[in-house]
């Protein structure tokens, strides 16, 4: 069994950085190669993995880095965010080195002026009411300010829009006349016709005419 002679050692990183303000390397702890026991006399103050420490750094703001703030350099349009300065070593704020712009791209409308709704110039859009409640007409028109898009109710129109048609106001008082013409055929004693042609003409409200042509067949009776 090997004794702990510490003649042959290996190293593990410790927890102390060789620099207390900036970049350095971790201290190294020595262990006997065979017994894995500590060999304090062969420890090293550096030489391990890379490390970085700010434990003894003072905030001088001689070296700084920047982060974006929340204020855009433009209050109406495109700009860049303000920049907040931080000490490179201590990460503390360096207010005297802040910048009002230069950060990431930003855009804002907080300072843009809103156009006044004067209704001097207006655009029209169709409404939903037809100018004629029984027949053809045009839709009513809603007025909007051409600059702001706001409603200008005082300039609305009751008609003049797209074509429309409505029957909501029509009254159900249609009048119809009917005339019947018989061509050919013979009439029996019982009122039945045999053969020939029957033509009925229906005229509604004095406007439309509908003709019905019926080829007479044996046994067809003309309705009264």
C-alpha cells in the first residue's frame, strides 16, 4: 500500500481567483496521486481555470459599458433608445456617462399631434337604409372627416349611395285580372271540353302580364 509522500501529485481548482479586480485564474489544490490525500505544501495560488472577480474593484467609471434605457430619442417617429452607463468592473451605475441616444432602434407616437376634426372635407360611406321602402332607391350616406376619419353626423345624407331595393313598405293590395281564350275543341253538355287549346292571361297591378298556354286534353275542365 502506497504511503502519502506527495511526491506525485495532481491538481484541482480551488475557489480563489488570482485577481480580485479583473481576469485571473483559480488557485490549485494539490492531492497525492496514489492516496488522493491533500498535499497542502504543494498548493498553487494560480494556474487553474479562468476566473473573473470584482471583489476589490472601486467604481471609478473609467471603463464603462452601456445598456438600453426605455426612452426613445424621438417622440414622433423613428429614433434610438437612451443608453445607461455601468462601471465595467463593478457593474455599478455611472449616471454622469449616460447617453440620450445611440441604443437600439425605437419608434414612438407619444409626441405626435392629432389632426383636428373640422369636417370641412368629408368622405362618404354607404349606410343600411334604402331611400325607397317599396321599390328601387339608393342607400343613405354617412359622412367622415377625410383627415381624421372621425364621424361628421351633421353632413350625413339620406340618399345618394349605392343602388338598393326594398319591399318593407309595400302594401299587399295587388289587383289581378284574368282573361281566358279557348281555341278549338268541343264542349260537352256537362261543361267539360275535349281537345283544343286554353290560354289564360293574368295581369297584376296593371304592370306585369303572365300567359299560361295549356294544350287541351280530353277530360280537362276549365276552372271557374
